[in-house]
């Protein structure tokens, strides 16, 4: 099986490769093609992979290219994890929003809209090239904002593009741990959009263990989401939200904490990554691992500080999130190994409040035919409201990128629930246009 990784010089690529090395089964990935526009980043990651593969018999062969058409031709799976505009773009998305007094975050609110506008033309170009050159390939999209990007790509690839995220998996693992049950034995009733979902039931052998967990304050506040939101709020809504909902439910506190911080997440990561990609001598793998650990340790640090949640649990630093979802997804499709995974796919009636083609994040049945969303219980009323308005903002981003409409871009900012004024939306748009002329909607296509 041949896997192509777009964004092959990306920092998380060794996680995927590590998962591949651990797969000894039949029909496993034998060839990996790394595609990236930056040869120096790809070379740094290539050194890590070479060390990982040392003494692993039958390790997947790694090939490197900067040519997109060459990369996708012949691929069975195309894994897309690109960052258009790099970390500099991310830092700018975050900083501009914060300077205007609203949330500055990579995927949520104004920052996520700017990121989407910049990313979609590139993602759509990739979708078109895959459709033309590798029409039977499956695209696994990890490129953020993952829900918006997957939906834009699905207009060209249909159900052959599937979006993934590690946050629902992490939530499921933490909940299973708090309940003292095996994570593989629980059925998660989770639904929403990417970075905007709720866990409403945790079934083990047909019994829902969530009400009992919510009632046990010590147990429910023993892990990340409980610490962020507090047991009382979880009992009030009768569900456990994705950690990204901290930006909504504690919007004010999250904005204040981000504004008080020394630098944005993106700016911090620029510094951190410079040390890795610029590193010379010694073991590339060791340097990568220590950088990764540092990155995980500081993840959502401001939110945790605002909530008084303390340090991240050491079990959350181990990672093994999205790389495992990616591998499980590839195996299920390639080998017809039936499984259930929480994925980003077209809705097809799964969430009643949204239309058929809206990409949602829900449990899916996966086999050789791809991923089919399961019908889930209706979301609580306020959650339906949020999902519907965030989807409207996402769609405006897709429209703006596809047509070049400035009005659609303005609408994207203005209707987002975390942008509280149309005047502000106009200012945000102007500032993003000034700071980064290559915002997608100006060009259309790439
Ligand atoms: C989680 C999310 C990803 C996101 C990442 C950001 O893993 O699911 O979608 O890209 O966090 O982490 P970072 O270290 O880049 O802030
Ligand atoms: Mn994610």
C-alpha cells in the first residue's frame, strides 16, 4: 500500500511513521512519499524517520518530492496535513484577532476564518489534482480548519475525503480511563462539528455510564475536560464538550488569558520549531522527541491557567491520537476491517439540524466502502444553535474562497458567534487583507 503525505516536512509526520512502523499486519503501508514545498524541512523530518526505521525490518520505504502531481500519482492514500502560510501565518491569524479584542486562535473564531480563507484555495487545488491523477485514492484530511477544509474538498472528491482529528479520541480515552474501562470497549455518542462537539453518552455493554460519571465530581474533574469546564457545568448540560468548547463557554476568560500571555501559541511554536528544524548534530530523533514533549506540555496552557486546571496529565503527553486514527482508518478501508471511528464526513442525515452535504464530526462505520455516519441523538438545543451558526460561517468561508467574493468573506467573520459586531468583522477583514495579501478569496485557486 502506498501512502503520500502532503505536508511531509511537518512536525507531526514522525508520529504517523511511528504508527506505520508498529503495523506488522498484512496489507500494511510499504511505501511512503513525503511531499513538501520546503526541502530543508522535509530533510529534517527525513532524518528523524531514518532513525525511527533503524533496525525495523521491512520499514516502509520513504521517498521525497516537491512535485504535487508526482506525489499523488499512484497513491492509495493521500494524507494531507499542510499549513498554508506556515506558523508565521498562524501567529498573524492569532495576533490580529487579539489586537481587535476577540479570540485569536488557530481554528476557532476570527483566526480560524482567516486560516480557512488562506488554506481553501490550496486544499481545493489538491483535491482537483487527486481527482484527476489518483481518482481511486482516499484522502485523509488533517489540515485545519479540518471541518471546513474537508467540506471544501468533498465538493471535488465526494466521500473519498475523510477528515480526522485527535481531540474526540483523546476525550474518549480520558473518559474511559476515569471510568476504569478499556477505551476500546466504550461506544461514544459524540456529535457536532470539528472542534465543536459534545459527548452525550458513553456506552459499555449497552449501559450508559456518563450520568454516573457526571454525578461523581471527583471522577469527572480528574481529567482535562472536567478540569477546564468544572463538574457543575458538565452536569448542567448533561454532556462533556470537546476541549475547544472552552473558547465558547469561557470566551471572556479565554480571550483575557490569551491577551495577557507573553506571546500567541503560533509565535511560541515558531521559536520552539526553529530549534528543531535548525538543529545540527546529535540525534534528530531525540531532538524531535524532546521538542514534541515540550509542545504537548504547553498545549492550551492559557485555557488551563484561566480555569485553574493545572498541568496536563502525563498520560496526555504520550500522543498517539491522530496518527492512530489515521492508521485505523487506512486499515479499515484497505483491508475491509470493520470499525467505528469518530470522523469528519458529509452529514447524510446524521445531525438533523444540518443538511446532507454539511461535513460533521460523528461516529462512523468504516469498511472498504469508506466511512458512513451513524445517526446520532439530537444535540441539546443550545448546541444545535452553535453548530448551525458556526456551519454558516464555515460555508461563507468556502463560498469566499471558491468565488472570490469579498462579501462572503465579510459574512464569514460577521456571522461567527465569537465575533460580536459587524463593524468589527469589517475591521478584521481589512486587517487580514493588509497583513497577508494571499488570503485565499483574493486569488481563487492556487
Ligand atoms: C489538537 C487539534 C489539532 C490542532 C492541534 C494544535 O491536536 O486536534 O487540530 O492542530 O491540537 O496543537 P498545537 O501544538 O499546534 O497548538
Ligand atoms: Mn483537530
